[in-house]
């Protein structure tokens, strides 16, 4: 049975958390940075994804703090989350390498 | 300040669509993210933000709260949605074909009394369509409740299987000649879907019992 591929928003959220724990708005800003401004996560999408990722055991709450009277909850990647992100990244890399090789652009990628 | 207060009130209104348990744990946090992302001078939520919050709330209310790793439970919930689709197809087919059934019947038997046809519609076809409609709602309810891991829902689903299987068996025992072939096919498919969903739902319990037996033996 083939495994379901990860959605781009999920992949980017996990990538944002790969460097360390972050709070909600930090993830939104980091995802925008990682995607070169192409993906702008909105709160509904972000918390829907975080809820699903917590349920699947890929992300967990690291800590909470109150800044200027507002609650900030920091999320971090679990070991399972890191494994799944690595698997997905390797899959993307392999697909991209194949595509570039077939387009005759593989050398350009190496430089 | 008044603008920010108005914006916050607007966001809070949209956050009411979320389940209470989620709001209790996350409302302040989500609000913080929404306000941090707001434009300078923004006074009310953008329509795109509202749609996104609504979509997130609906997804949280409707989607199964079962981890993807628990494949058996996820498949069981999907089978319940399939059951709802089959029931709905049956109800729609009954309603959509009443006219052609009537025409066919009067063509084969021109002397067939109108009153008797009305009695067939009122006594058999209409109750069957209504029952199918109720069954659709029940399948959806079971998918939602089992997707949330409610234990009572599993028991109710098992009882529902008993009723379904009894209905099918009873219909067959009453005389397969009066049991329309399409009706029998739909009933059999639903029973099989039900049985498969139940086996998946009780998969862990079955394995636990089997494990106990093998370790005891």
C-alpha cells in the first residue's frame, strides 16, 4: 500500500519546526520565508494542520509563555515528525533530481 | 485601540464556529496569531480570513479525530461514509424511478387500479425512501461519532448491524420472490460494508483477545 503524500502546507510547517520550536505566528512567518513568500499560511489553515499533526504524533507542545498579555504556545517536532519529514524531503529530492535530469538541467542543479 | 478591539471582537465571532474544547485550549493563541498578522489600521476581519477560519472550524468539527497510524479505525470510518453513500443512492434511485415503475406497471397491466398504485407508493415505496433517508443520517452520525472515538458509538454501530442483518434475513425468509433483486443487492452490499467496518472497528479488541488466548495456551 502506498503512503499518502504530505500536503505542501504540512511539509512547510514541519520544515519550519525542524530548526527548533516556534509559536504560531513564528511558523507563519517562517513558512512565508521558506517558500519565498509564495505560501502565506492563515490562522485557520495553520491550526487545522497543527491539530492534525499533534493527533498523528508528529508535533507536540514544547512550552507556553505570555507576551504582552497574549498566550504564545510553542510547538516542536517529535522524533516521528522528524523521520516523516526526512522521508518526504528525500522523496521530493529524488523526484526533483529525476525531473531535472530528464530536462537536461541536472548539471545546473549541481553547481 | 477601538479599531483593534473591534477587530478582536470580529475574530472572536468567527472563532465561535470552532468546537468548544478547541476554543478553550486555543482561542487566545489563535487570536494572538490573527492580530499579529493583521494589517496596520485593519478594523474588521478580511473575507478571506473569515472563510479560512470557517473552513478550519468545519474541518475540525467533521473530520475523524483518529490518528492516521490507526489505519483500521480510519478505514472503518471511511466505510461508514460509503454506507451513507450507498443508502443515499438507494433513496435517490427509488424517488427517481417511481415514475418509470408506474409507467411500466400500467403498460404491462392496463387494468391496474390507480388506488392500488397509490397504496403501493404510500405503503411500500415512500416508507422505504424515508427509511433510507434516516439510514443515511444514521451512517453519517456513526461515522462522526466513531471518528471521535466514542465507545458508545461502537456499541450502537454493532446493534445497528444486528438490525440490518435481521432485516435482510427476515426479508429473505418472508419469500425471496417478493424481494426485488436490486433491493436484495443493496441490502447485501450494505450488510457487507457494515460487517467490514465493524471488524475494523473492533480490530484491536479482537487482536487483544486473540493475544490473550495464544499467551494462555
